[in-house]
C-alpha cells in the first residue's frame, strides 16, 4: 500500500474528494494532513487539494504557502517526493515557486464548472504513463482563477523541457497555449487545474481521472520493486 | 402629530401591537426592548400574516422527524441517516445589493442546515428576474448569480439545481430563494431548544458590526423608488469564515457537549437567543460586553439586532465550554461565553454592568399577534382567464414558432447560470443540473436523494389555487422521473403586501392548493419560509409559492435520466393532453399574452402516473423519462433529443389545432424511451396503473421531426435546436 | 473585546500599497470595466487597469526602516512578481 497525504488547509474543500478517490478507487492509503503538521516523511505522495484556502483572499494560493505543512512540502519536493496540486493546489504550487507561471482570473471573469476535453501533450512516468501522446481525455474543471500565464521565456523553457502534460482542446479560460497541467523541471511536482479526483467513479459518468492516479501508482509500485 | 413621532411606528409596529407589548410586559418597554420587539414581531420573524394559513399545510408523515418550527425540517431516510432541508428567501437584500444579498442568502440557509447537526450537501436556487432587456435587470441577474457562485463554491457545497424565470413583475423585485439540504447521523442531530439551567451560551464566529441593522423589518416593507437608501447597512458575507464555521461546529457536535445551537439570521442575537430560550422553556442572561465587536460605540439596541453574518449561538454543557472553545480555536474562530441559561423564562440583557432589557422570552419569540385577513380575488381575474384560441392566427412557420419557444429565456438551457456553480464538488452529484431533478448519492450507502424546486408563477397569477397545485405536482413529478419517491417539501411563499386583500386572497388560495396537492400525493411540508411585501410602485409580484421537494431513491444504481439513449428506441407518451394553453410559454412567445386558464392537475391521475414511472424505472424497463412542462410536448421531446444527442420522429394523432397539440402544458404527462423488446411490458404496466399510453415514434436520425395526423409540422436539425436552446439565455441578455 | 485602533496616534504609520497587473499582461477585469464605460458613453477612456489597494497600519519605531519592511511585505506577500507590480507610499501620523 502506498500512502497519500492530503493537506487540509483552512478553506480546502476537495480534500475529501481526493481522500475517497485514493482510498476507494485507487485502493491505497489516504490520510488527511492538518496544515500545522511538521513531519511529512511517512507519505509517498503529497496532495494539495482544491478549494479556497484562506478564502482565496489576496490571491488564490497566496496565503496558504505560509502554512507549516506547505513549507514542509517544499522540503519534501526538493527531496524528489511526488507532489500533486489540483486546482487551488496548482495555484499554491505556483505561488510557492515549485512550478513556474501564475494562475489568473478566467478570461470571462466567471467561475466555470464543466467537463472539458484535454489533449495529452507528454507521457511521463509518474503522472501520465497510462496515456498516449495526442490522446483526448475528459475531466471536470471548477475554478475562477485557472487562466495560466507565464512569460515567453518561461513558456519556451516549459516547451523545451517538455513540462507541459495536458492542454485544453479549446480555449476554456484564456490559459496561454491552452496549458492545463504542468510538471516541475525535475518532474516530481504536478500542478493541474482539472480535477482528476472528481472523475474516478463510473456512477458519476467519467473515470478518466484514474489515468492520472493509476500512472502515479504504477510509478510508485515500479520504483518500490 | 404624536402618533407620527411615536418610536414604535418608526420601528414598524402598529399602535395595537405596542399595546400588546405593554400588556405583556406590564409596563412600557424601553428603547432597547422596543427595538427587540420591532424585529421579532416583524413579518419576517413572526409570520404574523401567514402563520394561520401555514397551519393548513400537512406536516406529518412516516419519514418526518422534525416539521416546521426548528432551524430546518428533518426526514428519516433510513440506515440511521436524516435528511435536513430548508428553503429561504433573500429577496429584499438582493434587490438592493444583489451580489451580497444573494451571497448572504446562501450563507444563511447553509447555517440553518448545519445548526441542525447535518453536513450541508446540496444547494438549489430558485430565481426570478424581470425580462433580460434592461441594463438594471442584466446587472441584477449577473450579480445575483455571481453572489451565489462565489459563496456556494467557496464553502464547497455543490449547487445542483434550481430554476430561473423571467417576467415583468420581478423587474424591481427579483426573487432569490436558496434551498440547502444536509445529511446527518440521526444520533448527531442538534436542536434549537435551549436547556440546562446554568449552561453557558457561546457566541461563535464573526465579529458583530452594524451590518443590516433592521434587516428583518426592512424585509417586511415594500421597496419603493429609493430602496437603495432604505437599507441602513448591507450585510457582507465571508464564505471562508462560513466554511470554517461548518467544520468547527460539526467537530464540536462530535464531543456531545453541545446542548443547543442556532444560527444568527434575521434579527441577530435577539432572535437566536429568544427563540432558543422560548422553545426550550427557559430564560437567558446575556452580557453584551462579551460580544466581540468590530464597530465603535455600538448601543445595546444595535448589538442585539445586528445581522452580521457567519455567527452562531451555542448552548454548551456547563464546564465543557473550554473544550468547545478549543475546537473553535483550532479552526481559527472566536468563541466567547456571553451568558447562561436561567430557569425563569426571562431574557435579561446586560451592558456595562447594567440591565438594559428584561423581556419574557415567549412574549418576544412567540407572542406576536397573528392576523387573519379578508381576501378578495382581483377584479380583472375573469377577464384575464379568457383566452380565445380560435381567434389567434396559426403560425405560418411552425419551425420558427418552435425555436422561439425553445430559445425563450424561461425554457432555454440555464447552463450559463449553473456553469458558474460548482456542481461536481463532493463527488456525489449523480444527476447534474439541467435535468428534471438532481440526484445525489451518499457514499457508502445504497440510497440516494433527489432534489428539485418548481413554481410556474404565471399559472399562480391566473389561478393561485391550481398554480400552486401544479407547482407541487410538478416538483413531485420531476423527482419521480429520476426514480425517486417524493418524501418532503420545503416551501418558499413569495407574495406582495398581505394587507392588500387581493394579495391575501392569492396567498390563501396558493396555500390551499399546496395543501390539497400534498395531501393527495402524501408529501408533508417539513419547513419553509414566507417572504411578503415583494412589490414596488408597479404592483405586487405574481404569487410565487416555490416548492422545494426532496425524494428518496432506494437503490442509487436504479436511476433514470431524461435523455434519449439509443437509435431505434421507441418513444412513448404517458398521460393525456387536455389542450390547456392558458399561461403557456407558447402563448406568451407567439402572441405576447399572459392569459387563460392554467393547466389543472388531476391529483389522482398524477399520483398514479408518478407511481407508474417509478415502477418502470425500478423494473429497469425504460431508458429515459422526462416530464412535459413549460413549452409542452414539443419542447419535452426536443429536450430528450438534445440531452442524448439523438434525433427522433414522432407522430401525434389529435383533433386539436397543431399548435395546441405541440405546446399545451397539460399536467400529468411524460415522455419515455423504451427498447423495442420492452414496449409490451411498458404498455402493460401503464394499463395496470390506468395511465393512457401512446407510442409516438422512435429515436432516429439527427433531426427533431414531429408529424401531426400524418403531416410533417416540425423538422429542425438537432444542431439548430441545440444552438437555440443553449444560446437562448445569452441572446436574451444581449438583446438578440 | 473591541479592537482599539487609535487613528492619529503619534507612533503609527500607514502604508498605502498599490498592486496592479504588469503592463504587458491582459487584464480581463480592466477590459470589462472599459467596455462598460464605453457603453455608458465615456468614449474617451482609453484603458482601464484594475488593481488592489492595501492599507497597512504599522508601528512607527525608529529602529525599523518602514520603507524596507513595506517593500519586503509587498514583494513577498501582497504581490505575485510573476504577474503583478506594486508601488507604495507611506503616511506618517
């Protein structure tokens, strides 16, 4: 069993969705990690779930990065641990500087909740190995600040290093180059706006999220051998 | 002269109400006490014009654990679980400051639910606006939707459904009715009845400022030309704080030390404290110096009636207050002991060591006079109800007429609205917005719950009794279409000024209609809210008794949706058209008329129809089910087709005019799609239930094709239908 | 407990911090406001940028360089250097 730590910040609201996705569909250990936690050693993967940490006040993700657990997550990331930030988690990872760029208000200035089609840009071991390049998958989005921005220089680097994993098939929120998911240069930190944890159960009409979680599990299992 | 200046009149109390207060107190009230009475005896808190009518509604049933009277109603849904549900209006605040008005409306109803011990799991919103052709209406519309969106999304409670209608009467009196439901372990249910002499009273959450002072009395007055100036200070919502409050309160309940809890809504500390005391037959001593304030120099009057949001009042077991405070602190919340329970049923309020008010809790919370008024039907009613169909020219182009109904804002897709609401968070939303009813599962359990809100207020305008009946049966029918048994109703009764005999008559007839429909279908009304004085100088709104209904689906795997599934499936119409065009969307769109006799529901037949559809779903005999409502049969069929991205060909045999056959809104009808092999069994089941069934055609092709008596009347490509349906609302906003 | 902010006391200073999106970054809020102003007839409005205005009330001790502190806070917390610029002024009472 692999252990997934799900960081609970004041205002997180997808923490339980991540928990059930890991426990019930990936069938691995899921544990909530209170934001004041200092020791994150025991987890194989750390997740920052979606929500409105600290009310999204000031900027989405801006205040969460000062939480002890999030500070410790940075240290774990530097050691090479797998980190997954979804939605607000992605925003926090960019605020932390673990991922480049920033997530701005959607182009239409509104919250958008719907299923979107995503194009797989890159197959990489920890996160997308169960997918093929060019494959289309569908995942739900639910955000007001998902408009990815990075300077031209950063974009060039992202492309050169093949850090872009998923792009929106059509312009959903104004994201530059349709970017929906990226990884860090080292490849162990994933940030994505779509919600794979909301797409793991066939009763809800979509299981494409399991491609992501399944890839993570494959990687951990292989690495553990 | 003296009367004009009397303080009770300024505060909205009548002379006779003031005399009642003196009689109850045995003396004249001081200004603080008078302020408390003025908010507690307002229509908003005391229901003084509606209580006698509300008593008519059935509130008992096998599932009912708590009817009206608590923060929210409670239904037993089996397996040790309770469903807690309530709807509430926030019309007047939303008319003045739409964004905050709508947001705090959501916040308030959510607090009612977790005050009962339940985790809030769904929100629905029933909204009414003027036609989308003025800047002001567009502004109200966009801001109200944004307010709901920002608040509901932040707290992580999915908004899974609702309804939105547009009509002239709501131009300056928009309606914002928010419904919240939650799930609780029966053993963890909380009460609003204070008990335990000496137990401490804690105020938890936000600080108290001058927000919305007088909001309850404000909500009980008509909005005039200068409504913006009447509101002293708008309540501002903090959804982040609310989210913390939800988690902290639910954690505090786990300790078992919380004796009673109530949220602070209208009339703030005054109402929550006095209602808790009155319902628990105890008294309370409260020290206002302990209330965390955010404004300088607040008077006792202001502190007592402030409507600052995101606050709760908790009665905790004596000696355990520190444990509860510790939990609040963990969530970054303040909790202060501001008083304790006494045994003499008096509310005693202190500030700076002096008693500033001393009032019997019962008198304050439950002592307001009740008014039974005389109602009279409007003089022009008979004339309004005349609709001479033969005098109306048939449309030259039926395709165009059909598309104009499909793209009418009242019929068109509301995706522009619900895409701004997070409806997938919590990963329990099985049937999403845009269908007949939303279906929400409960993780780890077999059963699921379904929700809908319904009210066609044009029907209610043309016939309040039949219109209200239609609202109940449609709500129940919507639940039955997904397979769920309707088990409880929460109603939000929105009307004009009850002192107007016509409005009072509308109210009375609506309540009677709800009563009769509920009794026939066996659905209790477990909670609700009344919003009166919804009128401006242009007159009252249409009577708008919004029905929120919850249903129980025993086995979540046996649910049904409204969309056609497979090419070749047979389309079956259950029920009978009675050619009822009064108040229909078609008559409005095609002829610009709001006239006629609205559809009359046959309650016995309705019950059978719904039972029949639920049985068909349970037996796995049908692939889709969708009820016929606004826009009639043509729109119903088109919605099934668009939902499944499948065309169809239907043949209607009728002696009626073509437009009547297509667009009549007769009740107790639905469209099913059925596999050819199952048709025999489905028709057999319908006849067992004595429901007329007609095979209309089959799912095929990529167009919506409707023939009448063998002649093709409508033939529109599916794509064209979807363009009109999906864009209709946006076109309307942009004046297209 | 009341919060006793004593305005005008001699040992206080206020920092007004202005955070705006960097010049070359599309500001959809600004665009929306501009369009609304044009609709209302204010055709001479050429551009609108929406930002944040944050007021800090600070203890004004001689040992702290207020300028440096506000600069640091603005850079570290109040703005996101990837997309935002900031400026500030300090008003001593």
